[in-house]
């Protein structure tokens, strides 16, 4: 009887000691997470290898700051950043990014991170300046509305959300004030933005691969007399039922002009 009591008491102490160790371990992990700097979270997420960069990253993962953030060639500005808690429990690092709206643009809201080998960009709403990235295409700005894209092993896995591309060109016979509209989608592992005007007579198809290589083709339907003189000077080539131009390049590098042909644009 005494021996059984002693064994039970010993087992109880062992269980209590093990439980204490587990609680200490959980507390240390929680403390490490609470004190983790945002810069470390960015590094662990692998974002620095995914065309995401910044001049400075400061603060904790719960309340951080990313100055002069950039995704590929696109300037995102100065962002407030915080890591989502629940995904951390499953080994995912997802960051909410935000830049307040002002008189010049609608600001930025997005979630960006990694899941395994997948790059995730979720629920992006913002305006991005295209600049000369797609030159000589006369594009000026791209507007994203709740756009989500996931790449894995360099291939587009899923894409959704609305995209609007504005054109900075004064071409007679065209009214493109509303820009070209469409929804993001994946086609054979490539991110595709099939955009068109309200009339459907003008279309732009932008394709982006996981390595940053892109092609963009702009087609204008019609045969306005003034186009024969103007559009060739802008890089357009006459094709059946209209004019078209295509550019190809690498994100972050200047777009390369590519001559049109009947093979590319039958």
C-alpha cells in the first residue's frame, strides 16, 4: 500500500514538472513572438527574395513601419505593417499593409506574405504609377480593387479582383477616359490581365510570369484616317481591323519595344 502511494506521488510530481516545462516553453515562445522585430518577420517570410524591398523596416511585428516600400518596379510608399496572429500558429507569415488615403490617391490596403513556397498577395486596393515600365505603351496608372494573386514555384496558382488601366494618350476618335477594365486571372501558370474599354473596341492583354517577365499587347479597333499618320509614330503597326503594339520586358527594367507582326496579331 505504501509503495503504491509513493509511486503515485512520484508520477504526479513528474507530470507536474513536465507541465511546468511545457508552460515555460509556451511562455518563452509567446514572449519571442511578442518581441519579434518586423524586419525579422519580413526576412522569415522570404519577401526580400520576392521583389519586395524597402529603405527601412522598424518596429515590432504587431506595430511596425516600412519606409519607401517597393514591390518590383512599383512604389508603395510608407506603410504601416502588422503580422496576422492566427496564421502564425500554422507557420504562415502574413502581413497587413496600409497607407492612409490622401488628396492625391486612395491609399493602400493589402496583405502580403508566404505560405510554404507560395507568394501571396491578397486583397490589394491601391493606385500604382506605371511610369515608363510599359513604354512605349501610353499607359500611366493601374488601379487595383481587391486583387489577390498567389504564385508557387514561379507559376500563377490563383488570381482574382478588378483591374483598371488608364491610358495617357490623345488619340483622335477614342474616348478612353474610363480606362480599360478587367479581372485578374491565371492561364497556364501565367498571371493574365485581359482589359478592355467600355465599348469593347480597345483591348490590352498583360501577361506576367513568375520570373517577372511580361508581355503587353494593346489593340485599337478602327481605321480612323488620322491614325495612319499618328499611330505608327507611337510604335503601332497596322493589322487587320485596326492597329496594335506589343511590349515585352522584365519587371524593374525598362520595357523593350517589340515590332508587331501578323504571326503575333493575326
